[in-house]
C-alpha cells in the first residue's frame, strides 16, 4: 500500500521547479557571490534577481529581504535582533508561538498575550499589555498546530494608535510587529503592507522548497543586532557565504505558491471539509480544535477524547498513514503542547489530540481511508 502523508505542516516534498532552480548552483554556478571575477559576479547578479523576486512577492524592497537558513533563524534574528538594540525594551508574544519564537523570547522575559478558546489572539488583552517600554510584538500569521489565522492587520492598527500616543508624549521608542509566517506561504496573501508587519519570517521547507532556506523581511529603517558575525554578507545581518542554491529553490517555491495560492486554497479547504465531516461522524467522541472561521485550510487538530494520541499515531503509521501529535519540532517533548493548553485543553485532552496537515498530493480517497482507519483504531483504543 502507498503511504498516506498527512504531515505537510512539518515538511513538504521538494517541487521539480524548486529543484530545477537550485541545480545550476551546485555545478557550473558554484561560485562565491562575494568574489570579484566575472563568473562570480554573475552569481551575485543572480542572487540579486532572486532577492528581487522574493521582494516582489512580498511587495517589499530588495534591501528588505535577508536570506536565512529557515524560519527558526529568521525568528531568532527578528527577536534577538530587535531586543538587543533596546536593552530596556519589553517584548510581547502570543501564547501559541512556535518554539523558535518562544525560546528567544524567554531570553527577554517576554509577556505572553492570551488567545481565546478558538486559538485567536485576544486584542483587548494585547492593548492592555502594551506599555511605554514595549518595543516588539511577535504574533504568528498561521498557527502550526491549529491553523488559526491571527489578526495581524488589527494588531498593526493598535500599534499605530500606540505610536501616535507615544509621539504626543515625546516617547521616541518604536513598536514593531513581527510575524512568523512559516505556515502561511502556500495559502495566504504575504504582502507585508497589507498585513501591516514590520518584520516577517518565511521558510522554504513548508513551501515545497528546500529545508534550511527562507528569509526575514525587515522593513527599511529598522536596525537589528546580527547574531552571526563574520564577512558581513546579507547587509551585515547574516554573515557566511550565501547558499545561493537554497535561496533559488526558496524563491522558485514561493513564486509557485503565490501562483497556485487561490486554487490550492479552495481545493485543500474542500478536502479538509469532507475529512472533518467524516471524522466527526465516525468518531462521535471527537472535537475539532481551532477557529472554524479564521483557519488556514491545510491544518486540522482533532481531540479524540479518551484516546492516547501517541499510540494512535504509531498505529496509523503502521497502517501507512503519517500524521503528527503536535508540532514536529516538539514531538519529542514530554510536555503537553503549550498551544493546546493555551486554548484551554487539559493535559489528558492534549494527549488525545492528533494533527493532520494536507498538501499537494492529498486526495479525497486518502482522507476517506484515514477517517475509517482512525475510527477503527480509536474504537479499539478506548
Ligand atoms: N515557525 C513555525 C510556525 C513552524 O511551523 C516552523 C516549523 O515547523 C518553524 C517556525 C521553524 O521553521 P524551520 O524548520 O524552517 O526553522
């Protein structure tokens, strides 16, 4: 039996387009883009074009894109980069951020902004938490366990109001909005001005591009303290010879994602709708987590009350079906998911929760088969 892969939120297979874009940089175009002879300058020229391509998709400027090795690095650069510029500044992060935001945020004793039981940030709580020293707010665009889409535009409006008040009081401290958009690229608009973000992290590994590729958008004028020091590449913000192949693969993947976005959104949403209906019908003790209205189409979080998610996940795996019990990055952790705790699930409910994530090779029959297998297994599990 062919395996059924339902963990696209953890990793996506490389597309042919991304691979084709990468290949020349492993062979004839292997040059270091910082070298000065003609062939190397041609590679530097390619890198500029790749950067321009990414910038155009985000409606950003060329110099606002810093290539990084994935979203973890971009998140660290955003958070540590801003916070080290403002030693007395304070940081707010949503309670459901990915570990790659949470861990650097802890270095600066960040305050967590609560979310409601649907996993949506509570805006008036955010407003109350902002004080005269708040310098950065980090809220993800799409949550990687629930799929919930956060109200970034509304947050940016709150920030504008705070900045106007600060201006009147003579407080010159900036207040930036950073968004981790690692789970959003295949399905949502990434125009930075429409989203209202000052900094935004993206990665290629979730977009059918290569792992360890991605970027941080940094709005012009924002100064960051770099973490990787050396030769001064990437506008002095990320030293090290650029991985031009990875950036080319990332840009090609992002381009394809933006071209396919509307169509894929509808297709995946429809598939998920059918899958959810089948799950609820066949597993009466199950509950879907996350907002029904504000949710990216590829993610589905299901609590099957009374079940053991780890056992279910392994039994599904033995039957050729691959899914997750939380985010892949924290799957080995002993702690129940902080995201599920933040929406009010108790430990037992969190340990009865599975995450399914759909992608380009997902079909209706795969999902039907998964729902029936799960119904049998969860029946045995209780
Ligand atoms: N942020 C979110 C929301 C994610 O889902 C992930 C990956 O799972 C990351 C960040 C980390 O991305 P990367 O593996 O590219 O460092």
